[in-house]
C-alpha cells in the first residue's frame, strides 16, 4: 500500500484523552458495543469509520462537552447519536439532551441505547420542522447541513441566550459567508481535537438579519 499506515484511536487512548468516571466509561463502552451490534443490521454510521469509532465519532462528539452551557440541549439530526447521545451520557443525571432524528430505525436504536446507558436523552422521531418549540440552552449538530440550513431549522428554538455548537469541515468559511446574508451572530471557530481539518463552530446571539 502507498503512504503511511492508518493509526486509529484506541478505546484506551480515548479514555486517556477524555477523563470520566468508571461508571460513565462503562456506559460509553456499552454504547459502542450496541452501535456495532446494530450496525450489522442498519447503517448507523459509515462502515469505513467503524474501525476508528473512538476518534471519528466518540472523541469528535465528546470535545463539545466542556463548551455546553447548563440547561436542556437540542441535537439536530442525531443519526446514531453523535454528538447528542455522547453528550447525554457525559452529562449523566440532570438536564436532558433532546435527540431529533426522523429515521424510525435510528430512532429505535437511540431509544434503546439511551435506555441501557441510562442517559438523560429524549428521542424525537420526527422531522425537526414538526417539533413543537421548547426552551433550551444549546443546539448541536454534526454532518447534517450547511450553516444557513441549520439556523433555519433551529430558528423556532433560538433565543438570545441559546448557543449553537456545530461540528464543521473545510467548507465552513463558504457556509458562513452564505449564512451571513440572512443571519446576525457572534462567531467563534475552535480547532477540532479529532480532525485536523475540522472546526467547532460556536455561534451566540443568533438572530435574523435586518
């Protein structure tokens, strides 16, 4: 093969980087095992990413945890639970993380994983546009849509105090340029710990442009 061999992040390396209690670590391990089991039946994540599960999905999600404000969180397009279910497990008892996922099979997985890990997660198996707005402190999303689309979907939940945390890639600047046509916001770009090309986009004071 050409090039250097791929080095995956091991489970042990993940827990060395993300300090958690033994109980929380056990719940994250259980979640990983459940995902692998269900992955054989339904496509929860890209098959090529499974060998690097702890970096591509768990570390990518967990890096948002220190940035979360107190209060309920809404995760848009949760898919297999990244980042929302990881954040719920890390949060433990307390304010819930709402997981919005319209795919019924993925929703069933999320409910089972949340039940077995005892995560404070509430699964909404419906399109984001049909969810009745409720009070939240933060909105998260990963690999779902461009920034302008994410803000349109999030708009019913937005308030001056709500923080948006979006995991984005190399097209971020183009997405922000497009979003700035319709939105006002305070923007912070934070380098990703899991992807050298990734960025954590933190948005505050988001409102429709005048």
